[in-house]
C-alpha cells in the first residue's frame, strides 16, 4: 500500500498544500495513494503516540510512505532518524518529495540506517552520561536523592479510584468484580486496599 502522510502543528495550518504536493508527485511517478494519514499535532510528540505510529503498526514490508518533506515526520533530527530507522527495519519505503530522499532496501538506505542507528545510540549514551553526572553532582552537594527510606509514594495506581473502591466494598462488591471494573490485576487491588484503605 502507498500512504500519504500529512502533519500540521495547529488547526490554523492547512493540509491542502501537502496533499497537493503528494498527489502531484504520485501522478508523476504513476503511483496511487491508497490511504492518507492526516494529523494535527506537534512534531515534538513521540511518533508512537501519534496517528503515524499507530498506522505504522498496521503496515507491512514493501509499503510506501510519501511525505512532502522530512520535517513533517518530526521536529528534531533524532526523532526523524528514529522514524526512518524504524521504517527501514520493518521494510517500509519512505519518500520525501522536497528533500528528494527515497529510503528503501538499497545500499544507500542501509548505510543511512546504520548512521541513524549509530547516532541514536550515541545520543542515548550522552543522555545517560549527563544524567549520571547531574545525579553525582547533586549527591556531592548533599541533596538526598530518591524517596526517603521507608516512605511510600503519596500517589499510586488506583489513588484516583479510592472513593469508588470504598463505595463498592461497602456495597459488598467482590474484589474480582472491582479489579475487572478498574482493569487492574486482583493483586494490585489487594495491595491498594491493604496499604491505602485498611
């Protein structure tokens, strides 16, 4: 399948220019866009939480994603590289019209995929290193890190449901019924009742 991907940041922006570019490109390449992925969302939002990520889960090897330019995929270079790397790993082809990129299963794409993967790994290591350094500095300054020993978190899973749980227990509802209603494991509910209600 061939997908046309369109993203705008605000509802004041128009999708028509991007759609026109993709349709014109598809026509010149004798391609037909089978499905459109359109979303109004910031490019800084993780792609897995966007419509793009959900649609990528349905795609199969050989599918093609056409976008007007790579910046439509994401706002940061690393996010774009992450998306492209994932597409290449799963066997999708990505065509960016303005940037004139065609990423698929050729040797150039494989070299790019390697570069993307390496860059992402370096970025992860840098973030990890900066986090460790910041924590070490705080510790040296005498800041107590983490939760004080013996103290439990003020808010836990089911905290927002406490009143409902109490009401249901008073009504004589079974714990198995409550856990199903709240979509949690029975042990999670038991632990919450024991530590937060009783």
